[in-house]
C-alpha cells in the first residue's frame, strides 16, 4: 500500500487531518456538493449512554 498526502493536511503527529483537508462529496441524486469533516462524536463513547450497568 502506498498512501501519499500533501504535507499541508497533516497534523503535528504526521497523520492526515480531515479538518485541514475539508473534503467534499457529490450527491448525484440531488445534484449538490456536501462538506465532510464535522465531528459528531468520539468513537466508542457515543453509545455508552445506552449501555446497561
């Protein structure tokens, strides 16, 4: 596997940052572009409120 990224989208740890990349997707059904990258929740933590004790 060979993954390449422009250094301008890397964070201080050398990993890609979606916030810096600010990707967009094309919605063909509605003929529009949408932005991606807004944080919705932390992985594996959002469901903890539903976990039974």
